[in-house]
C-alpha cells in the first residue's frame, strides 16, 4: 500500500492557486503518496456558508490532485479553532494518515510544537482564562498568555492541529509548508490571493459579472474558474440567511442561552435587535462588541440558524461519530478498498453512501449524521443543488467530462 498517507485540512472557499501550491509541495516532499483532504462542507469555520456547495468543491479538489475528500461535518466546521482542528485530525486519524501537512506563516515547526505543548499546561489554561475574563478576544488572550507571541491565522490552526494529535494520542506526524505570497486578508500578488479576497471580489454588488470573473481568472486554476463561472449567481453568504436567523432568534428566545459559544446576556441583544427593522449589516454592528471577534459572532449566528447547542457539541468533542466520503480518485478508491480489509474497519464508521445507515451507525451517531444533513438542507434553501447520496466524483469520470 502507499508509503505516505497525507492528510490536509481544507475549506477550498474557493480553491485558488495557493491551494494548488500546497498540493504541489506535498508531491515534492512525499513520494508515493495519497492525499486525503478533510474539507468543510456547506458551512465553514468563520461562521458563514460556503461560497459554493460541498459537491462542487469536491469536484475541484479531485481535479487538482486530491485522492479522497472527507466531509468535515458542520458541528466541527463551524466551531472555534480548537474544536475544528480536533475534529479534523480525528477524522484523518480514522483513515490512518501518516502525516498532516498544513500551511504556516512562521514555518517553524519546532517552535509551534513547543507552544502547543505549553498551551496544554494548567498554568497556560489559567493565564488564558484570566485574559479572557478581562474582556480580551480569544486570539488576543492566547497571544498574551504566550508572552505576546504573534500568530497568523494559519499558525493558530497549526497549533491546534499539533495539540489535537497529542490529545487524541495519534501517530500522525505534523509537517508544515510556508504560506506563500499572501496572508488571509491580503489582496492579489503574483497571481496569488487569499480566499477572502476572491470572495470579496465575487460578492461585490457594485461590479458586473464580467469584471468580477476577469479579476479572479488568474488567481484560481482553470477548472476552479470553470466551476465558479457555472455557479455565478448562486454564491452564498450569511446575509442571505438573515430572515431565517431572525426567525430562529425570535421563536427560540427562551432557549438561546443553550446555543454553542453564546456568552451570557448576548441572547437579550440578539432578541432586541432582531425585532427592529434593521439591515443585516446594521443588526450585526449593533451586536458586535470588543469581546467578540467578527468570526465568533458569525459562528454564533450560524449556530442559532442551525440550532447547534452546547449539548450537541459536547457529544462530538471527544469522538467523531462517522467518516463521510464525498469523493475519491481511482487511487483513493484503491486505498478505501485496502481499509475495508482491516480487522477494525467496522469501528471506523466510514460511509461511502447513505444506504444502510441504521446498520452502520448507533442511534446517537445517526442523529448527528441527520443533523449535518439538515444543515445542508437549510443551505439549499438559498443555494439549491442536487444532494448526491454517494461519492461518484472519481477522477476518471471528471476527466471524461472535460475537466
């Protein structure tokens, strides 16, 4: 079987030249590899819907060299960095990955490992809590608890991946690749741009379709551009779900305090301003505070939309309920067939279709599977797509379709 089973944690929102660089660097570092991407589905880590749906993203990933795409369920994908990373690493561990390769601003793995180990100590936890209690946001509090170390968004996730490997006692080996050209919020540079910049261009209501597509054409691979062009007009953003969010806030006001990540008292502000005739941007600005980062507030609103509670989060924090395969290449299919021959295969709960779920999953696991499916149904209210119940997107078929 394959010597190197490489795991990636991705969102591909959307897939751009930096993501292709990541894949190409893995091929340089590891011969005889298979690449497994655990990918956020229809909702992503910053608390917003994905620009395009999970199956379109899967098509792009397979066309660019990924061999297996696993869905990161919404009860992980829409969470803070710690829960997001732990869920991702646990899924890659279920597929026996030998390495996880992630982008890093610092590209200093030894330093990241030392800080990750420090952050698992009681002393660090106490210091972090003290800074949070003083009203600092989590990223700022984390920085202060590590003697004002400054971390880019990729390094923060890298720390959480390393911590997760240690916490779940995984044999996965961490490896980092220098984040090239642009940071998360940076504009275009040498045909590289962040996903944030590309989304900003595509969602700009003041630009024509032609101008938007021209601006991003050189920033994404050809097949990614093709999919984005085909999906133009159905791109999703949190603003699209504003009426549904307000409805849930008003209807469920008495139980909002149980929503994951919602701090005490915030439910009252949510309710107050949801009753006023505000635009989404005005509503958002009224709720935003120094204690809340924009991403955290977006996650809270998304959790309100989906009814993602603290109780549900506690169920999935320490054990992934299943592994949903969204797509695979020929090489990926070969590896999945290899896993089927292992003695513990049934315990891995690997799902390659939506058939016979009651025979594979426990009652609680099935409830969690259905929660994720319901989240996608809500996504499809605003951006409809054909919900494929099985992974048919292997590489040979994509090539035959002209990808």
